[in-house]
C-alpha cells in the first residue's frame, strides 16, 4: 500500500476524490435505472450547496485495508468558493483558483503546478455537492436512520479503481456528512466532514499559491 501522505490529497480531489469519463449513452442508461427517492435526496444536497457563497469545514480521512485494519488517519480543512477550493493538512496544501492547481508538499518544499482540465471531469470538492451523480453513477437509497440517508452509488464505468461509493446525507440540513469509497484493491476510504461554516468572507487570493511565502520552493510544472 502506498504511504498515506501520498494517497489522500490526490484522492480528495475526486472529491473530494476520482477521474471520471462522461458518456451520453451511459447517462441515458443510468437515469432510467436510478432510484427516484435517492435522486430527491441528492438533488436537495445540490440545491442547498448552491445557496452557499463559501464553505469551510474540517475533514477526517480514515483508510482501512481489505481486512478492516486501519492504515492511517488524515485530518485537515477544506475551503470552497465558486469554482475555487483549498485543501490543507499537516504536510500538503492544494490551491485551486478555478484555472490553475498548485499542490504544495511542505516536507519536500516543492509545488506541482497544473492547469484545470475541464474535459477530464475531475471530481473536485464542489462537484461532490452538485449533480455529477446523474452522469456517472447508478444510485439507490438504502434507508434513513436517525435523519441520515444512506445513498449507495455504483460507477457506470467499470474501469474505475473503485466499485462502490456510499454517501451519508444529513436530512436536517441536506448536507453530506460523510462518505465511504470502496476500491477494487480492497481498501476502504472513510471521509467525514464537521464544523461546516458557510458564507464566511474568504478572499480570492486564499486560493492562489503565493510563492513569496515559501522560500526556495521548487516548482514542478505538469
């Protein structure tokens, strides 16, 4: 298994965490098979998120192997504004201003720079809360317990390195509280969000890597 420090920040950019290919054929197929009750829950999440000018929250990631043994825990903060986002933990910071992505590794003191590829359909933190599900997944509502709805999602493209995603939606505020991703390798990724704050003032420059703040940083262009 790869070291956890490399696994998480890139995983979260699906996320908060996948690379997906869109297909009109698969879209039509998926929509005909999906659970309308699950769609109501997911549409409510999307509608709620669109009301927020900004979002910031704590996140926790736990990784388990195929035997359920915990491999590590990551914690940090995620910030979102329009098409911009920033993900911060102890060693990695990811900045995205909607056009460019900077991934800074403090241990190596290097930043990897790449352009946002709209055609790649990367699942960014924003897309986790919007309607990406209509094109890429079959989904169903497994049930609601203590105001938490469990949505089971199966990727249409079987070439993906994950075979199942479970979203847990808080029905009180229509926000995703946690998610579970099952990889084909057997690993399980458990994501949770807490202390969500919305509509706080976050300046646009918070989503841009400021080279002046990182002396002697090495730049790597992708």
